C-alpha cells in the first residue's frame, strides 16, 4: 500500500480563517484604519480561503498523492461558517442602528442636560461653557459632545 | 475646545475607564438615558444585558449653544476621527 503525503494546506487555511476572524476583536478593532474597513482581516481570510481551496484540490484531484479527504471538507465548512459570521457582523449587524430622526441638526439649539461626572458632580451643558478650560482662565469656544455605547 | 463623553455607564465605571485608558477629558454618566433620549440617540435593548445604550454620535456645539456639526454614523464600528474634530474646531474661530 502506498503512503500518501500529509496535506497541511487545509489546516493552514483553517488556522488563517480563525485568526482572520478573531484578530479583529483582539487587535484590529483598536485602530480606525483597520476597524472602519477591516481590510487586514479580509486579507488574512483571503489567504486562508486560498490555502483551503488548494488543499481541497490536492485532497480530491490528487487523492493518490495527498490525504485530507475527510479533514479538508470539515475544516473548509467550519472556515466558511467563520467567514460568514464575520461578514454578517461587518456588513449587516453593526449597521443596525436606530434612525435618530429627532437628533438635533446643524443650526438647532443643543438640548440642555444635567448629568453627573466621574466625581459625582452635576454638570449641565451650560456649565460646560461657563467652566474655564483646565489650566487656563479661558472659556471654551465650543463643546464636543461624544455619545458612545459604554461598557455594554 | 472642550470634549465631553456621554454614555449610560455609571460615574464609577467611567472613572475606571479614564484611569485605565488615561483619558483626561470629561466623562458624564447618563444611566437613565435622559440626555441620550433628548438627542434621540437611544439604542434600546442593545446593551450587554439587554439594557439601553446610546448609539455612537458626535456633536459640536458653539458657545451660543447652537449645533455646528453632527456626525451620526451608519455603522457603530465607524466613529468620527480626531482629524474631523480638529477640522471642525478650527472653523469655530
């Protein structure tokens, strides 16, 4: 009985696909340049898909020479699910936002509010203009309000 | 120019975040989403325990209390960048 060679491509492709998906969450989300359009992840996923495809071709078209007829399709299927999940998140899930039709528009008066700061002190929008900037006597020319999701 | 961050986080959570990340600008807590509702930014049930959070949004308010710039993102991964803020701030003079 002839010995067939190990077929490492499906495994390399599988690992690349897993890295391609997970690296967004532990690495690439940190910088706007890799977060807004996750090109780095897509590159890794494309490389992974390339390895998987050539690994599967080896396993099936040259099956006397290479192993991988069982592992290849399984790894390929898991990778496909991972890529699908990632695309679902990037192209659909994170775009599901409320319309915010009533949000103030340019030229509108900014709605007043009073909230608590990290020292449990009450701070109103008006007081944000009245308070001098730290380390100066000057009042700010403008205030940037940045609403964010928080530690949800 | 003054920068203020607003979320549903408690003052303690925001204090922790400032300490960890080294942020020096103001963080305001809106656990009841009062201001978030007033600006129509509530994203209901999207918090980790199904609590309400704010959708990301940025506003520039001038010293007359008038909105001068609005950025409502269409994807919560995509936020306003510092360059955009600075460009808008320069126009306020």
